[in-house]
C-alpha cells in the first residue's frame, strides 16, 4: 500500500502523467516510495493505481499530500493552469519542476512558488522515459542547494545521476535547452536523410551505418571549431563559407530532385547565403556564429513577424 502523508518520509507527489510522469511514478513505486498523483486525464493513472499509487481528486489534494511535488507537464502554461488553483496548499512544498521551458520561465516559476511559500528546484531530464529510474540516466538541477541535498534520494530514484548547477533556477533550463537545440535539429537532419534515402529506394536501416559514421565524426569537429571560435578565429584555411554554400546547395538540389520536402535544406542554404552576403565568403563557415548571434531578418519566425529594429539587414 502506498502512503501519502507528510509523516512518511518516502512519499512523493507526481503531477502530470505523460510518458515521463508515468515512468517517474513507476520508478518511485519500484523503490518503495508512496506516490500520490494527479493528471488532467484521470484514466492515464489506472495501471499506476493498480500498482499502489493514489490518484488525488484535485491538484490541491495532490500538493497537500506530500512535501515533495514532482511536476512533469508539457510546458509552464500547464504548470500555472494546474497549480494556480492549488496555490493555498503550496506553503512549505518543494517543487521538483521537471517541465521543459525557457530559463526565464523557470525563474518566473521559482519567484511565483516563493510568493506562495514553496521552493522550486528546476530540473532538465537528459533521458527518455525508458531511462527513468536507470543508474546511467541524468538530470541537471538548479535552485536551492539545500533542497537538492535534502531530497537527493528522491532525485536519484528518478535518474541515477544528478548534478546541481547553481542557485539560479534558470540554469538547469538553460542547460536543458542547450542540449535540445542540438538534439532536435540533429534528429531532423536524420529524418531528412531518411526521406532522401527512401525516395531513392533505400531504407533507414540501409543508411544507418553511414549516418552513425557521420555522427561519430562530429565530436572531433566540435572540438576543432570550439577552440577557434573562442579565440575569434574564422580563417578560411580549412574550409571556406563559399565552398559550404555550394555544398549546401548540392544538398538542397538533391532533395528537390528526389521530390521530398526541402524546408530544412533550404533553411541551411539561406543561412550560408546570408553569411556570404555579409562578407564572409573567404572565411570559415564557423563565421556563421557571428550571424546567428543576432536576431534574423523580419521573416525570422522567432521574431513572431515583428520587425526587429536591432536586427541585421543581411538580405
Ligand atoms: N518524453 C520525453 O522523452 C522527454 C524527455 C526529456 C524531457 N521531457 C520533458 O518532460 C516533460 C513531460 O514530458 P512528457 O513526454 O510526459 O510530456 P507530455 O506527453 O506533453 O505530457 C505531460 C503532461 O502534461 C499534461 N498537460 C498538458 N497541458 C496541460 C494543461 N493545460 N493542464 C493540465 N495538464 C496538462 C498532460 O495531461 P493529459 O494526460 O491530460 O494530456 C500530461 O499529463 C515535458 O516538459 C518534456 O519536454 C520529455
């Protein structure tokens, strides 16, 4: 039987039962924790109730049940939608907020929690749901060190490796987004290679060895360019941006010839072309970091269609 009161030191609340939250409840149950949980769609809790977790009737009841409250929601809008009605129950709670968001959202969430007498430990989980509860999975945390130390056993039940990055609640969100900016674009590049392969009669399995070889070459390339970028060196002694533009155009045209979606390769060509137009043709393609450091043109979706007066005019 699970126990769900603060008298039991090994009891935890989990709010949000998507793939992540469900895996976390499972990992906590496996380690003997009592778990109280809440989810907007109650039916997602059925099998976990069968395993001994308790489904609370409301977020407020779930928060009231335990000092440690894990938040595993889609985004910070969901966090506020769920927690605002439960605000009177937050006093004294430690919110392990494992919800993805921006560093500023994490800081605002921590301030809001503090206004209601709670503390927030922000966490960025570097694992898929299958890694939850495993010794080699990892989460980066930031926020009050005291809360991190005091609740370390719970954190280690969720992912075997935990690291405290600092007191700033935005740090863990930043670290997470640094990983995600590479993960999503890398995986999209793999999907693009797969559709190009399939359009040419090959399967994903056929191209897997060469895809792995390409990925395996990247750490050395990262290290080479990281040192030069930190030193402000973009010499075109190894590669030239003009060559890169020609190469990315070959990629674009190969995809166009195959009749597949060219959004991604066209975006890459666009960035290389803007770099050449900005005068970097003879520099290394690492000079693109200077371009990317500023907002893009008004058509940059990140500007939400607003014209950025501080943005470069490179077209
Ligand atoms: N899945 C992964 O591989 C992975 C890996 C690392 C980090 N993460 C992060 O971990 C978090 C959880 O991941 P997940 O895959 O479990 O996410 P998810 O599939 O988006 O589900 C999260 C939960 O959010 C709830 N929710 C969304 N909007 C809501 C609202 N307005 N009001 C109330 N509840 C709401 C959903 O409730 P319903 O069940 O009612 O829809 C669900 O329980 C996300 O921030 C994600 O970015 C995920």
